C-alpha cells in the first residue's frame, strides 16, 4: 500500500479512529468487506482502514468488494488492477442490474433508489459469501448531515444514517467509519494520492440528485455565517433530547408516572 503519509492523512485517520472507538465499529476477529465503487470516498475508506489495521491492537481483515451493475463503460478493470497493485484482497461481482432497472423503473422515477437497493442486497449477500461479518461503506460527514436535512425537509422524519447497524439480513453489520470526516478533507486526499477514480457510467453518473444538491448549497451558504454548521448538525445527532420532540412514543417513554 502506497500513499502520501501527511498531515491530511493523519487527520482523516484520527477522525476514523475516533469513530471506531465512539461507536465500537471494529472488534477483534472482524472480517470486513469494504465496498469500493471506484469513487474517492471508498478508496479513502479502504486506505484508512488498512492504515489503522497495521497498527491496531485488535486483529481484523479487509476484503475490498466492487459491484459492476452492468452500466456500459464502467471500468471495473481499472479498480481491480489498482487494488491488486496496492496489495488488497478484492472481489468483483458482475450483475445484470442495468437490465433490471431498464425493465422495472417507472418513467420519471429515480435511477438511484432502485440501483442502490439492488446494490445493497448484493453487498449483503456477498459479505456473507466472503465470510465477512461487517460491511464498511464510504459515507462521510456531509452525507450524514445532508441526509438529516433531506429527511426533515422532504420526508418529515428526524433521521440521518447509522454509523453502525445490523443489516436487514440479520447477519451483516454495516459500518460507516468516515462519519467524522468532511468531504472537503477527502477531495484533496484522493487527488494527492492519485486514486484512479472511475465514473459509475450510469445514466445519472456524477449528478447528485436535485434535492441533495440543494442541501449542499444551503449548507455552503450557512457556512459563510457559521463555519462549524455541519459539525453542529452532526453533534445534534448525538445529543438528542427526546422530551423536547413531538414523537408520542418517545413522549410516553419520557413521561414521569
Ligand atoms: S449514481 Fe448511478 S450508480 Fe450510483 S446509485 Fe445512482 S444510478 Fe446507481
């Protein structure tokens, strides 16, 4: 594994180390499938977990996994040869998801929701098949706070993402070790290390959906007044005061008899 070991790397590694400790993300004996899509976030996640693994007091294994959904032009070969060069164990799974999406997607509905659902299912199955008890995903701090805002503004629920949760298959634990890492730290890290970023080549490749773009824009605006706004939103997720919310179930739990 070769990459530039500089202050940025240390900063990201420390943030991941904190998340691992805060949420108990990694335990002795874990075998972790790391989803590598070919994007900057997943390469960063894999490298950082490997960096931590080499010095960790606990023993764990990593297996990079990539899903090729069948979008024409997807350069899974670039990902595979880079990971091989870097010495990572890697499994590439080719699926017919593009055909399924073309057949099943209702006109006007989002590509991403059906594509992501199919991919998630395969990742869980693959993790089990490869003997992995955990699946690591590359969602970072910005994904957490954007999802929080999206859910509040458009869905009417107070919900973001879980740093650690048991998947629907009841077997695999999904972990998101980049929860404390901002996207603006990942972008230069990926560039400096010349990660061979490949486009997913789907029909909406590179275009975050409109509502998510609006959240990004809103956060950028708010940051002009309060540079710590994203950190504050993330802190809010870990500082919930149920008595001051309107959820009747939570109210019942908080009621003094
Ligand atoms: S951006 Fe493309 S590859 Fe990614 S979830 Fe959406 S449709 Fe799938």
